[in-house]
């Protein structure tokens, strides 16, 4: 049963921000709540009719048309949280991988067991972190251009590093989650390219049955890759602000051709997740927004001023106030409409975060 939340003036603090009550946080996957993975709610923002519908994810095909093209992010989540000991002091720390720089080299957030940034503990300079007998890394002094993150070099890399990472690493566990979960809970069923440090969660409710139904209804599908970086930088007490990180992405020639064909024919291109929006818009070239095959790193931030060149619709989760994801939605609909829709979702008892409900914007 959904919990209805009484809306108070304090919950919507301004036209661009709102407070998220504890009751609106999904603290565990629907499977643990006694439901199926796809048994989540879906709010539909119809831009053409200026209406908001409340539905369920299982009815997604009813809101799509034959010829629509859904683009998914096929990146798989890797276990990006590592616990180890600083060699000289034997202090226990958590290393959260934040951005892959090159072979064996990463940016990372290093925290105490209480969730405090390492800088608060008075540790300066470089040091070695041991993760057991098989893996260690050297952490260097922080990069001043990216506050809160450390440059780290692992002594193992390539397939050996990935083998050890899967052996000793865990998915990142945030404070709002009620229990520690295995990596399978953080995977989308269609994901096949390891690399995301956090789950591209908009695709989580999709099942093979849903994908088959969409195919039967004439909905075309395609896959890009964007490896999600770390999006949340420690607890509220840490005082760290999230920097803009580069994220690795690729758009294949076949997908670029399929998207361009859909655009020429006047069919809708709908992104499953904000990562897909960023990948497609990063690969758009020219005044007409043609997609070209691309592979590299993107820092593209979609803001309300961004004119979307490729994407016509979006399947996404519900986002926290004052986040870049919420800013991205304003490239599709106005700030006023988003806050109006979120106010409605709060009153209807929708759930936020990666295990929560969805929002379809068409």
C-alpha cells in the first residue's frame, strides 16, 4: 500500500527546490518489499496535453507508439566500494571509486568508517592502502581542482584488477538504504558492459518480458554505453559538493544510423535514463543534431538552457532537490511544471532513489 504524504509549505521550499520527507525514500528494492522488480509506479508528464497521469510501469507500452525508439544504457555496475587499511597507521577506510582516469589510475573518495572524508582526519601526502594480501593502491595528495577526491594508483590493472575488484569489492551502500545488498540488485537485466560505479537506475524495472512486449508493439530499441561515475560525495556532514566528473561513453555506428533514421522519419527517440540523454546529446553534431559514432569522455551537463538536439522523451527516476539530474529534466519541461509534478508525486506517495518509482516525460 502506498503511503500518502501530507504536503506542508516547508516541503517545497522554493520554485526550484523541495524537501524530500523520509517516507518518500525507497530504502530497499521492490523485490524485498514483496513485489516484482517491475512493480513500481510511473508518473507520466504529457507535454503535448499539459497533463500529469499516474500509472504503473507495467503499462509503459500503452504510452508508446509503434515506431518509437527506446535507447538504453547497457553499462553494468561494478563493485566500486573497497574497504582497506592505511599501511602505516592501520586506519580502516572505505575507498569509493569516482572516475576512471586510465589503466590502473582512478579518482576516488576516501572515507573513514563514520563516513567522514579523510582530510578531516588530518592525513596529508601520499600513503598506501592495503585491501588484503592481493591488492593495494597508492593514494596521492588531493587534486585541488576536484575537492574531496584523491588520485589513486592500483598495483594491479587490466583483467587481473577486475578479477580482484569483483572478489573483494562491494556495491556502494548509501545511508538511506535499509540493508546491504548484493551486486545483482544493482544490475539492469540487459546490461552487458562492465564499468558503471553506480547503477544507471532508470532501466532497473525493465524485464525481458517487457522488452519482448515492446518489440511486438513495434517499438524499436537500441543501446549506448555511458559508465556512470560517483554521483554522491559522502554524507551531509562531510560538507563535500559533487564535482563535475568525466564519464566514459560510446555510441556505435549502428545505433547512430538507427537514431538518425528515426529522426528523419519523424519518430520519437526516447532515452531510458539521464545517462542516455548525455550520451546521445554528446554525440550530436551539426545544426540538425545528427548523431555520429562516438567514443570518449563527456563532461556535458544538460541544463534548462540546453536545446535538445536528439532526445524527444525520457524514462527516468525521481530526483532529489538541487541536483544536476533535476536540472536536466528542465531541458524537457519547465521548472514550474517539474515542481508541480513532483508536488503531485509527493502527495500520491511516490518513492525516490534507485529502488523507487519512475517518471515518463513525453
